[in-house]
């Protein structure tokens, strides 16, 4: 949780700011506006707890996927992830989760969470508009299925003055979809120069069930973060 008045942004990670005793996170990519608010709740024994709520508006991004380079640059569906023949309705999703953390950065910090999301407005969305790609399918499935269950955990620890690492695991359950589950595991090595700059690099393993079958993908990750 960022302190009040503290700001953080990365090339990949969203813009975060500490306000009102909690933390607001805003997606930098304007085509998929979303905002979340995380705030602390009562402790449970050694566990610090928090709640997070998120609202996502995906319609602009899905329509852009139908012609990311513009129809005048080639065939109507050239480079498109979704065919232009399909109508993308106005949609929203709401997501809420509970988070628990125990430990410290020096001895090892464990975080677990679980939550549920609800998608609205997707009844008129054609099933053929699904984006069957790693990372995309699990996050956009909520507009086809109407519901998404997500749970996971994270372990992080500092092992030198400027070096730390993070290992996390996320599970997506997509009831009623052609692809019913997805798992994501990420490992990051983090170098922190000071409270204004840090560098993260590592990998992400994504495995899941898609409409065409089950597959796994290993992707490299790198991010630069700035704080003030």
C-alpha cells in the first residue's frame, strides 16, 4: 500500500497513488479505462488485510482490436484480433477481492487474495469475438461468461540492500466458457536504486484452456518504475 501523497508509475504497471488512507490505481492505456481502489481493513491475528474494488470499461479496446491500424491501411480485418463484422456493445465489469499479507520484506512477505468479477452488457457479444491469446482470453472472458473467479498468492523478499525477488501465482476460473481455467506464474528479480527508481526483469508462465485446446506460454518480462 502506497503512503498518502506517494505516486508510482511503470512502463507496464499502472499509475498508482496513495490517497484517502488507501491506494488508487489507474490504467495508463486510454483504450481500456479502468480504475481500482484498495484500502486497509481490520487485522486478523498476524495478517494485515485489505479490500480492493475495480471497474473496467473494455468497449473501446475491443473495437480498436477490430482495426488496430485503420481500415484504409489494408483489408478491413488486416491485423485485427476481432473481425470488423461483429458488433461490440457497451460493457462494464466490476471486480472485488480480499487481500491478506503477513511477514516483512526482510524475512519474507506472503500475500494471498481471492475475489470475484461480474461482467455486464455482454449478452449481445458474439462468441467468435473472443481473443484466444495468453493473458487476453482470461481477462476478457468475463464479458462472454458474465462471471470470473480469481485467486492467488505472492511471496517476496529482499536478500541484499538493493536486490529483492518476487514469485507469484494467479488462478482464473471461467465458469460456462469454452476455456474454463487459466494459470499464471511470474518470477521477478528487482533492483531498487532508491525510492524513485527501480528495475524489474523476469518471466511469466501462462497455461490455460482455450476454445481450441490447452496450451502454455513462457514470456519475458521487464519493467522500469518511477516514484515520487
